[in-house]
C-alpha cells in the first residue's frame, strides 16, 4: 500500500525534477545518462532558469546564451517525454528575491505535483550528476519495497578530476559531510541523512502531505528532507549510487561548489569537523529523555534550547501536550531538529580550541579500527587538510564512504 492508502500496480512511475542554469557541457551528458536507463516509466521535467536582470548584464551574456541553447536542446531530444518550464527567456526570468536553484526546484516539483498520481515518485536530479543505467530501476524498486517511506536520500560519491586544487577542496568537503552523517548516526539521531538536491526522491503523496517544498535561495534540500523526516521515515539505502561533479561553482549560495570556492582560499569556517564531545553532549540528552519526561535535567542541550526558544523550561510544554513517553520523545526531536542540532554545534564549536584535523582523528579512532586508520597513512602529528597528499584525503574519504555505506545498509535490516 502507498501512504495514501492506494495499492501500487507494479513499479511506480518516476517524474524527474531537474533545475538547469548555465550548464552547457553537463546537460548533454546528463541527458545521455537518462536516455540509457533500463527503466523507461518516467518523464523528465526541467526548469531552465536565471534572473531576468541577466539579459541586461554583459557579464552574464554567456550564461543567457547557454540557457537559450539548453531550451533548444531539450526541445530537440525525442528519446523520452520532456516537459520544460522556461524561466530564462526574456520576460520569463526570476525577478526580485524569487531566484535561485531553490525556487527552480520548487517550480518543477510543484508542476509535477499538479498532475501526478499519489503513488508516483519525484526524483530530484542536478545537471552535474551521472549514474548507471540501472539507477531509475533501483529507485522504483526501493519505493515499491518500502511504500510507506516518505523520502529517499540516495548514496552519493563525488568524482575527482585532473585539478588537484579542486580535488583537495572537494575531498575536504565530502569528508565534512560524511563525518557529520556518521556522527549523527553514531548517537542515533533521526536526522542522520545527507541532503543533496542531486540525490533525493519523494513520493507524490508525501510531497502533498507536507505541503510541498519551501522555496529557499539554496539549501532547500536540507529543509525539505527535514520536513519530510518529521512526517515519516527517510530511506538511506539504495542499490545504486549517484556521482555528482566535484567542481568550483557559485551558482548557489550553499553546498559543494561554494564550499569548495571558500575552502580553496583556506576558509572552512562554515564546514568544520566538529569535536566528538559535542555529539556526545547531544547523546547524553537523548539517553536522559525518559528522565526528562518526568522532571527537567540540566544539560548543554536543555540550556541551548532554553536560550533559543526563550523558555525557562523548554521541556514543560512537551510534557503538557504529550502524555506518554513515546510522543514526548517524538516532540522533542521535532523541536530539537536537524537545524537546531547544526546551530548547537556551530555555537558550541566556537569555544573549542581543537583543530579540524585533531577532531577528525579522534572521530576515526572512535568508529574505525587501528588497522583501518593506518591504511589512510595519517597520524595525529603530521596530518593536514591543507598540506597532506591528496591521496591521503582520498583514502580518508573512501574509509568514511565504506563506513557510511554500512550504516545505510543496516538501516534497512529488520
């Protein structure tokens, strides 16, 4: 049965949601990937978008030309059904504050939602991503096997290229993301997933149930998956992986591209490797929830929540409104959600004097064997994100990817 109460008949239909902006080399490659899929029950929905003001900006002339070429390319590809939303031609571009990938992704998902069936699947893609010919089939089978799931966070693996500076920045960012995922998974957080616009899917019935996607300049995937997680279960395992491009890009305000640009200059302040102790502080409160249900306990988390919500006892409203422990715990996780967890970590990390390198090694020592760490070739004394060989970063990324894959796989075991 689907979450809407209607049975599936065979594997679900897929609606591919793709925002496109100034991607002349990448879009044809993605279309070839789509054309090669063995599973053919899908329609591609594309929003080619840009600010209207670009038409009067000489510095954006090439981007305008590339978007016009993208519209022509999409209209001429006939291998599969394609629906195009033109938010780039003169008179159709974004105006005011309504712009960016977040609005484009919402526009295409809302267009899908306007006519799709409840059991259909919205599969979010990005133009810089490739995947095997079995990817669509893997997603369809996944939701058919788990019809009550509200979303899928697809496993990902950024590809390296010939540019060592780009590779170093990309690997540093991916290590940050995988460390964050594994740290949340270690403490049993319900928000242990990675939100990537190129690696997520949602059933139409769940999209409708949560009121659709909230538009953001970027980072919309994070808020969207968080909203879905509060409604139901997010799948972490998929038989196929997606492979985004590791590239410098300023097309969005947050995410891999901007992080790499800042990181290449040595600025990783927004993407630190947080100390193990901060996640342990969250775990302490998780474990104390049965006690807190009866009476408040002073912890770092309770003090943080009290300050954020300006409540003397932030747990008292939860006790009043939820008369059993199970619903109290659920309400706590909805209050201290993925965003609040990130805010807590950023706030508390300001007082920590340890380096990202020291924090990463401490984390590896907690979740990996000494033999696994030894294979990366790093030690506490000489490891440096900036100066250690890129090969060492690659080995760390690979180790964390394997650890994350184990976590994702065990999430589907009975």
